[in-house]
């Protein structure tokens, strides 16, 4: 006889919240829906997350780690040339779509639903700064005379490509984004 281990309550809550926040947005999902869908009691949810904002911040930390890992993996797939890595990082959008319903950038979506100055909004800003700093590191390694400007241009393109892919389709958008990235990189390095 095999015993199936039940997913811990905290993990179930976070997994459920992640799925719902991505599909419906942070304002479109209430605590009652998360409780119902995760199968926990209200007291259990609040034992793990003191507020909805704390749950959203945990969701964003997890999304940050996942997205930045996907960017690094996509860039690394290009090999050792940082110029190629700057172009191939757009493959993270393909990886992020998982062949399913792509809703765009979690951080842009969350920023549009949160008030400026709140911890949730600040977390979205910090994520974008961290991604841009990583891209600037690649730009420096590629020999860009102004790595900060190149990073700004490419991250704007990355955000725009994610938004376009949410509206259209990933296979239609990513090749065009790579072409644009290549042109920007070739002009800048």
C-alpha cells in the first residue's frame, strides 16, 4: 500500500494563489477564493501569510526567482558570446509560455494593479531594476560603450515583447523581438 503525501498547506496556498493571480490578477482574486481553491481554512492561510499583501509579495519573490532563472537559462543557451546572450534571452518568453495561456509579465500586470509607494508596487520596481542590472552586466561583457543604455533599450523591448505576446501569440512575437534585439545590439556594440 502506498501513501500519497499531501502537499503542505503553505505550498498549496502559494501554488493556488500563483495560478489565480497569474490568471485573474491580484485584485481579481480575493482571499476567500484562494482559501476555497487551496482547500485550507482561513486560520491556516493567515497562519502562513499575515495579509493578502504578504501573500502577494511572496508570490512576487517566487516569480522573480523563476523569471530571472529563465532569462539566465535562455541567455546561456546561446553559448559564451554575451552579444548572442543579449539576443537569446528573449527565449525566456517562449519558456514562460509553456505552450499554454501566456498572460504577459507578472510584474507589469501587478504594477498596474497596485498603488505607487506600496510594498507590492515597490517589489515590481525592484524586480525590473534587478533584471536591467543583469542585462547591463551582459552588455558590459559584450563591450557596449554605454551598457546602461543598452540594458534600458533591451529591457523595454523585453517588456514590450511580453505584452505583445500576451495579446497576440508567443510564436508571432518572439522572432520579431529577437530581430529587433539583434539590431539594437549590433548598433550598440
